[in-house]
């Protein structure tokens, strides 16, 4: 085991996960290459990479810096709550990116022709999903803070002048 860790740099579970990831990626590549429009996929994928690197990454990095600064100003409690805001916001944004044509009604005609249904429910469902994600996150934060207080841990770290 130590020989593998020394040569590979990680444990056998990591190696197994890496091999499985490569197998899934190879299968996906073969399915795309065998599909009806592989060039279309390559163009969309390249566009997504460019859009991410030029638009999304700077935007969420800036939002992360703003949130990090605000959490630092809030002390220990602010640092504890930061990920309880980040995670539901990230999941909600991901759902929006995946379904934005339906949420915004951009593909109303195409969707109606293909399914005979309207895209009207998507906005409400996305808002409900977002509210549920933030509510669950708030509940988890409340439970964690309650458990920390029950253990006698304060929300602010101990200072050298005021040890616990």
C-alpha cells in the first residue's frame, strides 16, 4: 500500500476513481464521435469553455471575493454562514444555466411543438427549487449553530485575552 502511495501519490481508491473517470470520459467521447453532429458538439463545447473562462469565472470570482469580504466582517459567524449561502446559490445558478431557455421562455415555440406543453411552469419551479435550497441550507446552519452552542462553543473564536 505504501509503495503504491509513494509511486502514485495517492491511495488505491483515488486510482480506482481516476480509472473510472477516464472510462466514463472515453465512453462519452465515443458516443459523441459516433453521433449525428460531432462538429456541432465541438463548437458548443468550445463556446462553453470560452464563455466560462471569459464571463462566468471572472463573475463568480468577483462575487466570491465580495462574499468573502462580507463574511470576514461578520466574524466567525460570518465565516460559518458563507458556504450556507454559496452552495444553494451555486446549485440554483447551475439549474438556471441548464434550463434557462425554459425558465425564460426563450424556446417556447420549439418546446410546444416537440411536447405539446408550455414552458410557463419552469420559472415557478426554478424559484421554488431556489427557495427550497436556501431553506434547507438555513435549516442545516441553524442545526449546526445549535449543536455548537450546546457543546459550549461560542460563535466567536477565543481571544488570547479571553480564553475559554
